[in-house]
């Protein structure tokens, strides 16, 4: 517990600022996972609330 502040200081920012030239790989991966999540939730909700007719009895 005492070492937690020390670890926070050691893993901090290096102090060098790099200009952003475009989206990072993590940004793209996050977008893809979010899109997949939206797709899966919409598909599940469509299946759950689908109005299906009962099978016809012969």
C-alpha cells in the first residue's frame, strides 16, 4: 500500500509531447469493438421483440 504512490510516479508521462498525426491503433480497435457491440445488441433485440406467427397446424 505504501508503494502505490511511488509506482504512480514512475509510470507517469515521459514529458515529451508528440504531435498527433492521425488516429492511433487503439482508437481504431475501440471503434471496431463498439461497432460490433452495437451490431450484436441490435440483433439480439430484433430477435427478442420479433413478432412471429405460431406454426400452422395441419
